[in-house]
C-alpha cells in the first residue's frame, strides 16, 4: 500500500459521505449540487487510483467522467427547470 492508495481511501471515506448526504436529502437543487460534487470527487479518485496502481486506463476513466459529468449536470438542470411544453405535437 502506498501514499496514493491511502489518499484515495481517505477521499472515498471522507469526501463521498457528505456528497451522498446532500444527494439523498433536501431540495432538488441541493441534491443536484451533491451529485455534481460527487462526480468531481470520483474523477479525482480515479486519478489517485491510477497513480496508486500504476494503470493508465483509470486516467482514461477520469477524463471521460470529467467531460460527461458537467453535461449530466446540465441535463438534470434542464429537467429541474420544469419549462412547460408549448403546442401539442412535434415541431415541423
């Protein structure tokens, strides 16, 4: 066990607990903030694990998560906005 894996374990235990608490409780915008912060922490977790295990494939996962995470936040924000649909059918 090296320092990178110890840091990954500490981040997993101390960092994702509050994020899970936010994601499971409170108003919708508070839950969204918890999920967004958890996405960032998991990307950092993958980078720490990549250094700890010496595997570059975990870096690829972190990069993909860093790109897809904010896009998911934008999608959920769009759903939270609750804008009514205009018209009855698809646009032509």
